[in-house]
C-alpha cells in the first residue's frame, strides 16, 4: 500500500493553497497510508461546511430565518472570535431554505455605507448587497434554495443559494458610540420572514433577543476537537441538504467515496479496522496542523504586510479547497476583495517582530493613504489576535477619526504602549501592555488602485 511522508502531504496542501515552495522531506517523519491521504483530502474539502454548521449552532442555535443584531462594539474582554471588528455593527441571518424562500427587507440607509454578503453553506459569496452594488435605497431580497422554482414577486431581487443553509452578514458603518443610535435605526428597519407568511399578510418575526442568541463556545475549537469518525459523520449528514457543486464530482467520487462518506448516510466508522481509524485520525490531526502552519507562510509584500491584493482571491473558491479551508479557519465569512481588503502584519519594516518594548510609527504619505470609496481603519491586536486593554479604550484609528495631518498631506499613526510625548494624542494607537502584537488594516470598498495592486502599505517604522 502506498505511503506518503507527512511533510510531503503538508507541502502539497500548502503549495496548492498559495503556490509556495514545498517543504523538505525526511525519512524519519510519520507517514500516511492511502486511506489517511484520502481522509486528509476529504477533511480539507469538508471543513468549511462543518465549521459553518457549528458556527450557526454556536451563535443562534436552531433559530433560523431570524435577525441577530450586534448592537455595540466588542472590547478587550471579547473572546468569541479573533481579530474582532470595531468599525461596523453586525446584523446576521442564518437561513434554512428547506421550506421555501425567505424575504429580507433592507431600509434606505440615508447614505450610510453598508455591505451584506450572502454565503452559501460552503462559504462562497453568492451575492453582495449594499452601497457598492445595490445602492443606499430600500431594497428587498428573495433568498431561495436550490429546489424552488416559483415566481419572484414584483419589487424583489432573487438570490439563488445552491445549498439549503446560507448565511448573510451585514456590516453597517458605525464611526463610534455617538453614532450607535443612527446605526440601530438602520438595523431596526431590517425585516426577515418567509415568502409564504408575507403573502398571508403575517408580520415578520422579531430579531433574536440576547437570551435567544447563543454566546457560548468557540466553534473552531469545537470542530478541531472532533475525531475523524464524528467529523465525517457530520459531513455526510450536511451533504444531503448542502450538495457539493458539479465541479466537485472528482472529490465526491474519489476521496469521500473511498473513505465511506456519502450524503445522508451514516459514516461507517465502526466498520473500519483499528488501523484505518488510527490512520484517519492521524490524517485529521496532521491536516489541521498543516492548514494552521500556512498562517506563517502567507506571501507578504516587501514591507511585510500580508493580505495585499494580488494574492489568492477570496470569497468565491471553486475547487481551491485548501484555500477555502484556510480562510474558513482564520476568517470565516470573508468578503470579496471589491468589498473589503485586509492587509495585516506582525513585523516592522525590517522584518522584526512587533513588540511592546519598542515604539513605532506608521507614516502614510499623501499618496499612501488608503484609497477607498467608504473608509479605512487600523486595528491593533495582542499576540493572540484579541483586542488589548488600554487606558483610553482605543483599539483602532482611521479615516473617520479626527486625525492630525501633516502640512504635506501625510499622516503619522503612533503605535506604542505608553502615551507618546510631543505628538498629537489623536494619532496614538495604544499597543498592548506586553508581548508581541499585530496590526490589521481594513479597506472598505477599495478603489481600483488597490485592487490593481498599484497601492501598497508602507512598512511600520521603529522609533526606538
């Protein structure tokens, strides 16, 4: 039986993800046999679907087709997800399209920027709704599953999901606490109900209350703790309502079928030999580590920023299964680049790790200020990618803040733990109290100059 060194498998995963150089192979490394290799491929393929379902359970349970509003920004105590966003308020909807279409009503935004991508169960963006694409007037969407073939009512725009589970994530521009009331008004104007209930003249269901919305466990941790048997059994169950695309036939008829994963059928884990079960569990563990290791090998610009345009396109993945799995693992629900670009770094301009025992400045010359149609912001995170406690409760700075610009049109953002002296405090972005840290720039509705790769982030300069 064929055996493949684990570093070769890891290299295959990483190369196919980002076209990186393969890793060295040593004869002493553990090996995966053929069933292990197929299990690894099947895990990469199915991971986003299983994580989507676990995320749904962790956030709303079985409360499908209801609005779930986030009404305030997170702070340093927030630990549900990494790289928390302090730029926009969120309104989300988990769809179950089994019994017919769902109608989503969006109010006029009054010029307020918002974006609401709708993802299928495999994390692909199937529609992007909002200021960039549909404008700021009132808008009504009819979200239908793969088997619905009715007439679309006048005044509604059809969004067809290839899966019965789908997820809408509205991000609503909210410059700060003083603007919450106006942002809440937009949220309060959103409605969700089934087409059938609307046609009967019934009222839409109210948004979930804080008590109804779950806030418990971390779904990524829950999935990573699943053994091969439970994972593949879950995948088989989900495949029935959320079928793979036609382009996935080689994966369905290959690795999935070879290890016993079939839509709607229990995974035959107990029928496997002990050796096969051990091999599959080893494959799952090693594959998780391989995908996580990619975080340290994502291509970076000459100034050590990752996530710049020109890399792998996010949002719609096709058969790029490793990329899809990686993005799900580190940032589930990613936008298409036309809606948002997320440069990030943990290094200064010399390639050294950003650390709290030094002071830094990000100098944006007039032509380096992020070119956007909406807004940009820079957020600082601790070494675990959580918001860090600081004396002025400031976690981000950006184009909507009262920054002090230099006479030549440039702007300096000072990044350090302690309050800087002799510079505008409006430009201070407090770093964590200790340890390494990272920076995340967010560009909402970036201009063509960004998407074409003609704009790049400058390096973070060391002050001392």
